[in-house]
C-alpha cells in the first residue's frame, strides 16, 4: 500500500511511524494503548486490528522497515526510538488487547459508516424544522370528532403523533412509505437465512433510512454486547410462582430493569430538556438488547442461571441469538431462526393507536423512562383483545381439526365456520380494527410457508390455508364484519407450533419482544421533539347527549 493511503482511506486513524522501544514489555504496553484507541474508533471491534496495521506505511520487506523517514509528518506519533514492528509483536499485542476487552465473537463488522445514534443526530435538525412548520398550522382542522369516536374506542380519530409507520385501510402498513414487500427486498439479511432483520427494521423506523449491511452488523453486535442482565433480575424471575402468566413476568422484569435507566438518573441529577433524547436512546437500545434474554428466562424458568449467563454470538443477529436463548440454536433450527426474523420484523410496529403502542407513548409522555413505559405497554399487550389472538387461533384450529379430521372437505370447513358464528363466537384470526383488505403480514407469513415443503405438508397448516380461502366468503355472508379477511394472527401461532415452539402462552411474550421496536423508536422521537404530556379532555354520557 502506498505511504499515507491508509490515512486517506480513514482519517480517523493516526499515522504511526515505526519506533524502537527499549523492551518488549514497553513495546506491548505502548501498542496496547494505541490499539485501544483504534478499537474504540472502529466500532468496538478488536478484530479490525490486523487490518488496521496495513494503514501504517511500512512492511517488513520495505526499505523503510529499518530506517527512519527523512521527513516524518508532523502528526506522526514518535514514541522513543525507531524500530520495526515484527509480526510476532503484532500478534502479541492483539492477544493483550483481546484479553483486556473481551468480545463475544470472532467476526469483524467494523465499518467507517455512521452508527445508529450518529445517523439519528443527522436527521434530527430536519425533523425539528418540520415540527416548527406544523406548529405554525396549529389552528388547521384535520377532522371532526363524532360521538361514535368517543364511545367507540376512538377508532378513526386522528389524535396522536406517530412517525414510524402509517396504516392504510386498503394498502396495509407502510414503514416510512415502504411496504412489507419493499422492506423484505431492501432491508439487510442475516449471515444466514433470507428474511429481513428486525434490527434493520428498527433502524428504518427510527431514522427513515435503510441501513447498510455493515451498519446492521455493527448494531447487532452492540445489541449482543449489551444483553447482560443485572443479577437482581435473575433473582426476581426465580421468585415468580409457576402459576404467574408469562406476560405478567415479562412486564414486571422489564419494569425492574429501570434500575439501569440512564434517563432516570440524568433527570434526577438535572438535564437540559433538549438533551432528554440521548439517555432515552441509550435506555431504548439497552432494553432492546436485554428483552430477548428476559423473554427466554420466562420461557425457561428451570434454567435461570444457564440462560441468564449464556454467552451470545456477537457476529450473529438479534433473532438468531434470541433463538439460541430459547434453546433452539444450531443449523437444525435454521428455518425457525428465519421465521423469528420475519415475525419480529412484521410485528414491530403497526401505527400508534393500538393498545401497546399507545400505552407506551402515554406513560412515556409523563417522562417515565423507557423501561417503565414499555412495561406498561406490555400490560396492554397481555389483553385478550390485543396480544393473545395467536394462541386463540391455534386452540381454535386444533379444536376444528379434532372435529373434522385431516381429510376434510370444503363443506366440512364451511359448516364448522357457520357453527362457530351461530354459537355467538367469533372466528379468531379474522378481521381488523383498521384494515379492510387482507393483512400483508399474513400474506408475508404464508409466502414464507410456501417455500417450505414440510410446512405445506402439515395438516394443521393445510387447515389454516383452507380457512383463509373459505372464511372470507362465510364472514361476508354473515354480514357482521367490515373486514372478513385473515390477519397476521391467523398464521403466526400455527407456524410457531410447527417449528417446535409449542407453548401458546408464550406467543404473546414473543410478540412483546417484537413490539418493542416501534414504541421505543417513537419514544425517542417524543423526547427529540419535546412532545408534551398527553392529557385529552373527557366527557360524560349526558354531555354527549346534549351535543
């Protein structure tokens, strides 16, 4: 490499001249200090050291190796006397640095591209300017409030700010204008598998930008490295009675993590309001890193110490490590890893009006830290009308199969559907509060299944597929639903069950891991934009009657 080329390629790396040190010990110490600097500058990857050595303008075979440069550049670092670096010394220093800064993985994803926080900082000024323009139109009317809105769960009422996604009744969900198919095509994939990574979805939700593969690899590494839990969380989960619902356990544990909150500490010590977003960002990343391990502890209550101290592979993605924590690691579970990637990405955000997202926003508006805010959101997710649908679908389909068998006809399915409706029950997994067309998330899961012959051969999945063809017709004839099409819950639980994740009570826990993506990204923006505490006006029935 030409002298100085390394510096031109990466101006963050200082140019180092070959130096002579009095002893190998002092050489090791000096180089350790230098490479510690390089380590911090290169996205915390010690494995960039051998590559970065080539930025030094000399080589053992070069004439410069044993002589000093005639005119050393002013920014060079001259440590004592001139001497060449040997490859043996290089390896020795690398080992010292590795011992001092343990890394979870041997793979290097160092990149000169901006990390997530830097990328966010770059887009903040434009968003704040946009808010100023919107505030200038504060008296503009965006819709009417009807009595039906008030007594109907505020459906259709545009009354809260949400940046990450927009749900259209006909087109489905869009993430900063991108459809699910767009995201599947554009967002980076894992080192294995073919599905988009949920951490890439979080990047998109937060910044509005599609990250590069290198940026996502560095982010995945950060999440793995920050996944460690304080010991009191392990003790807390050990104390839970076996009868406690998994979602209760998850919510309590997430709330208890607020002992680690940087925002809470900064607020207590006094922090400028304009800076609220930075510790909120740090807390949100910390929670994203830790919640898969918490969920796995809830899933494996008899192995708390094992799961609580399990090392993660920082070269792998968030979903891969979550699967490992669930006890489903190894290549034999590769399809489950891909399903988990798709599931977590699809369930991450669905506009701000759903119970879990709105609750997180509401509690966060009081300046509760992200751990407390999302714990409240999880309580909302635990409700049967919100997060329990996937397990209800699986139970209903299993009961249906017991009734009509595996060699069912279309008429068998149609009769069972009508019997369900005539008994006053609903067909779980169908309809949606906003959508009026088939749920694109359901379609994405069915596309996933279509590429896997073992799934297609599963009798329960075959029944799910047949239901998706016949149920819309029956529900339309029934005439009491605005959306007769399957939603994402119609397929997710059955696919989990097929791949060995067969405890329906824990499906909502997986949902809870996923849903953190959207509300936490919005919570950061709430602090960036200085959004106020939420305080709508209420009205009683007599007041509505007088209107």
